C-alpha cells in the first residue's frame, strides 16, 4: 500500500498489512536479519545473534539493563530507534538522553556497531511543533494528520492555547461539509482531548461536534458512519451530561436504523457499543425507551461483540427507574439470559448474572416464577463458587429467598443452594456477602420451620437438619467471634431460634 509520494509523484514510502508485517518480522528474526524490540517483547535470549535491532524509545532503559547483564553483543551491526516516546502524566515523556546515546556508541555494549539510526525518532518538542504546524496548514491532508497526532502531545500544550488556538481551529474543521474525513478527524481530536481533561468539555458543548457526528451516522459511506459512531461513543462516555447532550441531538433514530441485515458487522458492533454507552449512568426512561426492544433483539446475536454490549446496556437500564426494569422484563429477555449463563467465559456470563440480579430485586413472586421456569436458577448456583461472580449470584439467591413464595424457596433448596451459601461464610472480609447469605439462610430456615409447624416434616426443621448433616453448622458458629457486631447478632439470633 502506497503511504507517501515524492514531490514529483513517485512512490516514496509504502505500508503493509499488519498480518504481513508480523510474518516479515518473524522471518527476519528466524534468519537473524533484524529483530524488533517493543514493550511486549523484552527478553535477552532473542537478541544474542541478531545483526540489526529496531528499538522503541519506551523500553531503552530496560534494554540497557538487559544488555549490561549480557556483557556485550558483538553480533549487532545496526540499531534503529523509531517512533514517538509514550507520555506519562506523572513522569513526562520517555525520551533518549545524551548519556544513553553515548552508551550505545562507546563500543562496550556493541563493539562492532556501524550504524545508529535516530532519524525516525521524534522528541516531544519536535513533534509538538509539527502537530501545531499541520493544524495551522491550509493543506487538507496535513490538517487531518495534525488532528490524528494531537493526542500524542496534548499533555504538553497549555489549556489556554487549546481554548484560544487549537480549539477554534478544530471547530473550523467541523464546518467542512465538503470534506467529511476532516470533520471526523477534528471531531475525534475534540472528543479525545475532552475525554482526557474535563477542562476542555466546552469544546463539545459550544461546537457543532455532536450534531455533525449525528448527521454522519446516516452517511452513505460505511467508514464515515463507523467513525462517527465511535466518536459519539467517546463523547457520551465522558459524563452523564455529555451523554444527555448526544441524546438531545436525536441520535437514537439514525442509530437504531443501523440495525438491519444489510449493515456490515463492524458498523453493527460500533453501533451496539454506542447504544450501550448511552444507557450508562441511569438515563431517564423517556430518553432511551425506544432502545429496549432493539436491545432485546441484539442479545440474540451470535457475535459476542454485539450481544455482550447489548447485555451490558440492559444491565445499565435495570439499574435505573422501575418503569425501565419493567420494560426490560416485558421485552422478553429472560430466556436469552438463561442461554448466556451457560457460557463458561465470565466475560459473557457476568452481565447476564448482574442483569438477572437487578430484575429479581424488583420483581414479585409471579415474575420470580418466570425466572425459575426459564431454567435460570440451576446454572446460577455453581457460580456461587466463581471468584468473579459469587457476589452477584449471592444477591440473586438472597432476593429470591426474600421475595419468593415458600414453594419457590423450597425449589431453591431442592436445586442445592444451601451448601454453596454457607461455604461463602468462611471469608471474614466479605462482610456484605456474609450478611446476605445469613439472611438468605434464615429465610430458608423460616420456611423449614413453617413446614414443621404444619406437621409436614415429623416435627423436624428439615432445612436446619440439612445444614447440620452437611457440616454447615460449624461454619455458622465460627462467625460468633466475627469483628462485625451486626453479623454476631445475626448469628446469635439464628442459633437461638433454630438450634
């Protein structure tokens, strides 16, 4: 792919696809032709026999320690230091100092070094000047390049200059309706610097960023639509106010129009991601109610990059108003959540668990019965032993024991909820989990006591006996000395009442 031409129109530089680049790097390393060293590739064994090294400036300090531990590397003939050093808000830029360059060429580490190439390495000040010059240029391509590289030097540009110099220039670019590519680059730059510093949020509020991007969501060009969706997601993610700003410009209608069979998967994924962000931070029901049925459809997708953010969106919505929770239930999502709970990957099953927990915390016994009949309870119980999910699952079980009927609580016991619940009592630091598990067990014991009093169990609280037989009573008694006084009081009450 041609990436640059000379002033005479001849090819100057070319680029290659990432997969082809990776293959070239691998073969070059195997042939000991050259070796690329980056932040994800720091280990000495691979460079002992390489004649040429390409090193990113971020890892020079680690590299020197590595080289010094090896004594010297006589095989190395050429070193290329490339790229822009990363920016740290606390430490500043990671650049190359004179002592490091001297150490590269003094002959101790690399006795046969012949070439040290620094021409592709840019210091921050140099890059900053170049970015500003590109933004001030009248050349469209240079303007796009300046917008694209602004994030690299953003932290080194004063707030005043952003407000008075760069900000207005970026807002000018948004007016270029004849050049959507520049509009997108400028909007992305504004969204990014606003996301990095709340002091620059005024650029979004005062400019035409949001309406311009909303209009591009309906663009006939796929790439423009995808980038506009990505920029809007970045803006909406800044705060609840920025999310409301995006919603106020009518983004939902063109956004929901993206969900058709003809839309490319890349755009569907980005559209779902934006929809998920718009549902964060408890929006008002009226703002997002039109998104609920489309989300209920999206969670049935086979693509995890679509159904997971859709599931997260439903979770966010069930954290909000009662009307929102009821609308999610009415959308018929519960059977699909049962399917998602069966995924072994917690990245997928976690939002399903949390959403079910939110729903059950709101519903009555009729809707709990619908959850039971959907088969959701059975796959939930083993998750009480999952290190990442046990808290959310414990909340679900607790809510069922609190809001469910005696028959529904007996169903929980039949499915085997008692043992994993008292197993969660052993970690003294999980105070909230211990409290809700104790309350859940107490609710179960109340049902057992009611059954005994009705003469259905031969004057025995069968649930209390189950806990004793399985050794759970010792775990309960061990909490009599817990640091939390409320837990100690809970334990005293339970032991006095049922044992």
